């Protein structure tokens, strides 16, 4: 057994298959991938990595298994899956994941091929574990898959607390100790035991506060969009295979972006925090439905249209279209009066948080500072945004949105 000091969980005791997996190259690669990608450009202390998060998920999974009385082969498969659950992440975590998904259909949880060969496969085999079964657990399959990829999983429990700790914000605090102790498996599903509606609500509240403050802070979104655009240029020019992203770390990708002429200026801007600015920052009610649901190809075509209307280079315009708001945690199952119910059926808070989430949604158009005025007006005309002049007022500095808080 090896004790590892952790900033969130104090000492994490690693043994069994996890101890063998710990020093495999795919797991060690996670030391070089920031958990929050470009969020460090907002919160300078947010430099924690996927490696420490994976240890935290392993720790919470181990505690949950002990509470549930699960041991032996089943427990070892879950522990292996907990430590390995992020080995499919691309550099900068979720920031460029879509560039892998579109051409390959692979998300970060699709790791079967990564576990079936090399040092990880050897480690699993040495402990008599099935790589396919471990990959299935990571994808949320099997009796205990919900512990790792469910509405209320140990992955979420760790990242909310860890991300709040490293950014310094007070919003992601949840009682993960109680959550772990109150988890049960009923009819093959992970549920919270009797009397824990408020415990489940606390996770919803933490998430609802962390998203606008940290994950979707406008500077994080702008830098993420620029990083995606730079990486896409490398893929389009044939210097980067999308599948290779799963073997790279942050430094590998940054070096490639700096070296390739088509992405070098964006890479410099990210390095120097010379970021694009908001030309448009529109609420959901102001954005046409067909634009919200537009394909990647359609969004790129819209960027060209806006650029032409503004008389600027198309590469100076970036549209950022978030997905429609969702709240998977609202379907968390909680035991109430001996009956398993979905949280959204039991909690009046869910609807209020959904409304808040919808109000926080923003559509962005970004451009270099000198072009913001021209691009903003062109985007409003070209895209059919019903803004009533509000965005023009923001651009000239007479209006500051309420969500303008956070880090640097």
C-alpha cells in the first residue's frame, strides 16, 4: 500500500491493481494535462491536473465500495476504472475534445482500445482483470458503472470540490463524505438513501454556481474557442491526426500550434493572454433557434458571412455556440418514503436552477480588439440577432453584464 498526500482528500492509500497502474505511461500522461484547460487564464492557481483528479476519483470510489460492502474481483475492476477513467482525454481536457469526436466518434470515455494494449493491458492482466469490463465501467455500464459515469458519480464529487479548491472560489463545496456514505445500489442503479434530497440538491447548487463562475467564464470560453480554432487549423492542414490527440499532452499540442504557420498567431495570443474580445454576448432569447442547433459546418459558414459583412479576414471571427442547457443531475434517484424517485420529481429547486441555467446561457462572437465594433454590428445584422442595441452599448463600455465576476 502506498499513501499519497492530496490537497483535497489528505492521504489517499493506493494498493492492488491501482498501484501497478499508477506508473504506466497513459496514467502518468495525465500529470501533463490541466484539469481545467484554459481556465488558468482566469484563475491563475487552477493548474491542477487530470492525474490528481484521477487519484481523487479512485479514493472516493474505494470509500464507496467499502461502504457498499463490495470486495474482491468486482471492487478491483471498479478501482481500476476509477484510476483510468480519464486516460482518453485530449490535451487541455475538454477544450479540444470535439475535434476528436467529429471525425472519429470517440469521446473521452471511449477507451477500449487504450486499455487493450501496452502497459495498461499488462497491468490489468497481471491482476486478472478484463480490459473490456474496465472500459465498460468507465462508460457507465454494468452494476457499478453509475458510480463512475452516472447522475451522481464520484467523478463529479471530486471535480467540483477540487476545482473550487484550486480556483479559490467558495461555490463548489459539497459534503462528499456524506454522499459516499449514503449511496446505495437498488435494482442495479446507484441511488441516494432515504432522507437525502437536500444532499442531492447541494450538488445541483454547487454545479449551478461553478459553471458561470469558473467553467463558462467568458475569458475561459474565448481562450478555449481560440485553442480549438488553432488546433483545427493543424488538423485541416494535415499536420495533426485527430487520433494522435489522445497520446499528446498540453505541452505537445502547444508546441505544435506554435510551430505551424496557420496556428502560430493564435498560439502566441494564448501564450501571452492577448485574447480576442467579445463582439457579441447574446442571451438565448436573442438568438435564432437554427443558429443554436447549427452544425459545425454551418457555424463556420456563418463566420465567413459575418467576416465578409464586416470587411475583415474570416480567421478574425470566431462564433461560440454552446449546447442547449442541460442538468443531468436532476435525474438523480433518491429514496423517499421507501420509494426510489427522480430528484426532479421531488425537488422544487430543480426547476429554479433550470431557469437560472437558461438565463446564464450566452452566444458569443469573438474578434481581435481592434475589430470588435465592426464584427459586432455585422454579426447582429447577418445572424438576425434580436438584441435591441444592448450589445452595442456593452461594446462601448456603458453596460457591464451581471456575470462579469471571477478571476483575472
